[in-house]
C-alpha cells in the first residue's frame, strides 16, 4: 500500500475512533446524569409519601398495618407529572393497600431489601415501557410495611437511542469530511516525496543536475535539502570521475602520440648504425642520440602522466642554454626529415632560460613533427631561437600547405584535426598542439600560430626569462 493511502486510512481511522469514543462517552454521561436525576426524583417522591404517612401516624399512633393500609387510600401527593401512585406491601410482597395503581409487581424488589434499607430497581414491562421502582420500609407495632412507588423513564431511553442514531449519521458525514480533508492533507504532505521520487528516477537515468524545490522547514523539507546536497556531491564526484577518465584517455592518446617522435629518432639512428658504414665517432654520436632519446622517452612518460592524469602544475624549472638545446632537438629529428627530403635548418641565439627541458623538448618536437606532416614531398623547416625583451622565442616555420584562417582558433583544442583523414593516415590523434599549449601554460608562456594556406605555417612559443619555481 502506498504511503499516501496509509496516511489517509490512519487519519480517517483515528478521527473516527476518537469521535466515536468521545460521542459515546458524552451521550452515556448525559444519559447516566439524567438517570441519576430520575432516581433522585423517585426517592424524593418516596420521601414525600413517607412524610405523609408519618403525619397520619402522628394523629393516630395506634394504627396497625391493616388500618394504615386502609387509611393510605385517602392520601394523595401531586408533582409536575401528576398524582403519585403508591402501594403498601407486606414482607412477602403481598399488597395491603395504597393509592392508584403501580404497573410493577412488589415481590422482586421487596424480597431483596435488607432490614431498614430502601432500594430501587429498573423494570422493563412486556409492552416495552421502562420504570424505576423504589421501596422503603415502615416499622409499625405489628410488623413492617413497604412503601413502593415508581417512575417511568421510557422517554430517557428513547432519547438516548435517538441521540445514538443522530450521532451515527453525524459520524458518517464527519468521516466523509475527514476522509476528503485527510486525502488533501496527505497529498500536500507527500508532494515533496513525489518530487524526490521523480528527481531520483531522472538521476538514475543519468540526469545528475536534478534538484528539488525546498519550500518548507519540516522534516520533509530537510530531506529535500539533504537530497540536493547529495545530488550536488554526486554530480561533482561523477564529474570528477569523468574528468579523471578523460584525463586517462588523454594520457593514453598523448603518450601514444608523443612516443612516436623519440621512437622515430631511435629507429632512424639505429637504422644508420645497422645499414651504413660509420666511423667510431659517428657510431658514438648515433648511439648518444639513441641513448638520450630513450632516456627522454622514459622521463616523458612520467611527466606526461603528471600533467595529464594528475594535473601536476609545479614542475621545477632550471636554466637551460637554448642554442645547444635547440640544436639537440633538431638533431633528434634530422634523420627522419632527411629521409623524406625535408631540409631542417636550426638557428638559435645564445641565452639561458628557466624551463623543464623534457617538456619543452616535447613542445619543439611536436611542432617539428606537425611541420613535417604539413609538407608533401621535399620542403624546408626552420627552427629558430630568438632573444626578445623579457624572454625567449622558439619559432618553427615550414613550407607546408598551411592552415585555413577559420581553423586557427581551434587547432589547440584536444582531438581537433584540420585534415582528419590525412592526420589519421599519418598517425595523428589531435592531441599534439593541445599538449603543447598546456606545457607552455605551465611555463607561464604563450603560443601563437600564423599561417597562410599554400605558403606555410609559423608557430611561436614565447617563454619568460624570469619564469621559475
């Protein structure tokens, strides 16, 4: 059963039971009060009759039971209900005299009275009429007489029955009204639960931005507020998990993208050692490139993990001589470029700039690799290092096909590729420039791109001379 109907039934049942009990107690109390009043009036009439008989005995104290019974016929007492009938009976319930006619028999009551005690009983006749029957003893010289009188209370019971009937009809109407009111109140009280249920279902379907309106300060309002707190935390946690998963995917893509360049250098120099005669000096130089690129690949994987997966922002920077640094960068890609007929020129001004060498080398190799991919057939690439006021500029210029002006603002977005089919054919993932932008940002620098379709592209990385940690 739904909570709405449980509340509805409970409220109706409680109201019905409370009103029924209250009504019964009220009617019964009123009836008993009226009955006690009738008993008191019955005893008062009996006392008046005793007083009248006592007066008769005062004038003639020698009355016997028989004489008093005969004299009682002349005694008459009137009340608001008319003349009071009475009867004088013996100890066995036999009638000795009286005035008027009593509708009830004497025996059942008189036989139960103790010596000197009076009492009353309620008697229902065959015709349905109900009487209160009282008797009190009179002590005479020759024995005891019992003075009996009665009082009809049929109307009292009829009134009680009518009250019960009216109360039953009233209870039906009251229960119906309480039912309608309870249904409305239950629906109003449970409306926040309905909103919570709907919001929970939508959240289960993936809509984590669901919130419920808090428009009350009771327990249900607190529950709604707690739900909103939970929903915000859940949304934040899911967002964080999604972001962590995205960073891991970025790392996998970036790592796969970045290891190709050092692997290309390693493979190129290894091929030179394998396929061409070389002097000991050339072997040492080629082996040195292979060793340095292998070490860079090892360090790069760790630093890419820090940047992309962990979001690390505090890499230590150290002064690096830029002329030697850029010549080493150019030397790492020279065999792969020459194999495709691309001439690489390196011109670098001397300067010491604080940077993280492996990461900045990743930037330079990414830019050179992009330049390589932009050139169909023979071409030229220029790697420059220029001193500028307050810093240093690393510039890569190529004679490739260029980038359309509409695409320039988006090339640093993750996974964005100007020519998707060409980039995928060359092993691109759209992460190179996005990673470069993040590394440049870590150094407090800037990255800008200028390009003309059909004439080539120029990418400039500006590093601040005073940057450091």
